């Protein structure tokens, strides 16, 4: 049976030839064959040349996501098995050391599986199916993941906002086996309890692993403020690194409770750790008015700008918190500041932080750039995969 065909407008095949996996609706001249959501379609140039095979998404501005740039490669069970095996083999070299048993196994477009995210938490897999294409192949993919990893327990967390753009409902729950709602993992020697059912993303921010370790190395003897602390990733690393004190701030009482439990689980000093529930923006202003001061501040906020359309509003929010943080730092203090917003690229984020330092009236040095951990690789043909960016700054 012939596959449906997406024919591109003249001269709109350039991104495909550069191996970019997204095809926007505006690039399409016509659709032949009435494909269903997630069905595999042929991508052809205006001259009729077969360029790629992709998963069709009729409700999204990203109308198709490329499975394969090899026109002779069929998309089916063997194809997905090969892609999963390739991703797992890559993690043998990208994976962290023996003190860590939680990592990303499949990272969407960068692993040739657009819309599929799979994280491993010790003996449990958590998957997100974020595009119509992977939703269409969900059952086959679930079977393959269990077979190729040897891990029978698989939980689905397809509750990201991007599902709505794909015309897909929010779905969470068991896909295979009977994973626990709460599991304990080890990262760089520190144990964390992870809420698989209700935690952020797939339960934990695995993309910050190497950055948390870096903060640990910088924490000795410092008074630290951890903003948007969630379940204590940066806070616990600072305590393990010998911080003089750590104040963990978050708006979620549930996250702070798990942060406290994680501190106790690791036997880290309770007398050095304080927790504060509240709005970070308001609390930073309160600290400023009280003339509070810290030696190390971490700003790891939620996504302010999921797309470029939200960048202006996000810019104001990022500038606000970074300006306040610079004011709260003692001379010589360090600011580790992050953005996970896809709509704010690294260049814009650095300009925002520089503007915040200027308005705060401080001299600041950029010491290091942060990015996502290596098990979240980025295809050189898909720069959008670089979503996490961060800066380490020193106040003069």
C-alpha cells in the first residue's frame, strides 16, 4: 500500500537537506492520501523527489517530524528497535559514573526518535510520548523499551504542554509492569526520592546533573540560597560540598517536604539547612529589603518561555530575579543562573543577565557556561535541542 505524501513548496526542501527533522505547515504545498495522526508519510520535494519519511501531525504547526532521511528505510518495528539500541549504546559512553543510577536513555530528535523521551530511574523507566508520531507507535515502543533495557516497569508521563499543540490528551499511568509511585535513586553519590507520578517532568531534573556537581565543588564554606529548589538537587549537593548554610526556597510545600526527606536520607546536617515556602519573586524582594546577603545563589526557575512568542514576558521575569540575586550577593559571591526556556536562546539569556547586573549597579564576571548533562545530547542539525543554558557569574 502506498504511503500518503507531503509535497513541499518549491525551494522549501533546504531544511530537510540540512537534516533538520521538523517540517512546518507553511512549507507544505499539498497532502495526498488523507494520513491519520501519527501515520508515516513520504516527504517529497516540489519536483517529486523522495527526501524523507516522517510522522504526520495534522493539528500542529510542526506538521511532520522526520523519522528517517534515508528514503529506502522502512519505518516499523525493526526501525524503532534499531533506534532504541543505538540510543542505549550511546549511553554506554555518555552515562555518568558508578555513583549514579538515573539517566536519560532516549532524548527525542537527538536520538532520531522525535517526541520520545525515556528516563531511567534505577529499575524503572519513565516515558513521555510528546508527538503524534510516537503516540501512534506507543504500544510497539513500550514493548521494545522493556525488551531492549530488560526493565519491565514502565510509567507514562505524557503530561507536558506540548501534547495539546499536537492535539493529544494528557495521559499518565502504568504502561508496563508495576513501578512504585516513589523510588530512590543515586546521583553522584547522593540519594534522592523521586515522585514518578506527580513530580516535575519525569520526576526529577536529570539534565542538571553535571551542574549540581559543579555547584557542590563551589559550596565549601559558603552561605547558599537555592531558589526554585524543588526536591533539593542543588541544596543537597551544596550541603555535601561543605556549605556553611543552605536556604531552600520553593512555592510547593510537597517539594519542600521531599527536599527535607532527601536531606535526612543522606544524613546531611539538619542544623545547616532551612526551608522556606513562598513565591520566589516576592521573597527575593523581602530579602533585599531586609538587607540579607549570601555567598552563593542558584536560580533554576521553571520554563518562562516555552516558545519565542513568550520571550518578551520571559525576559522581564529573568531580568527581575537576576537583578535581585545580584543585589543579594556579597562581594565575591557566585550566581549560578539557568534558563530552560526554548524561546530564550543562550545569547539572549546572557544579555538579560548582563542587563540585570547593570541595573543592579554591580560589576560581574562570567566564569563559566552551563548546559544539559551529556545524556541529553544535541544533534548538530537540531540546535533547538539545546534548551538548558546557564551562567556562573562572580560579583565584583
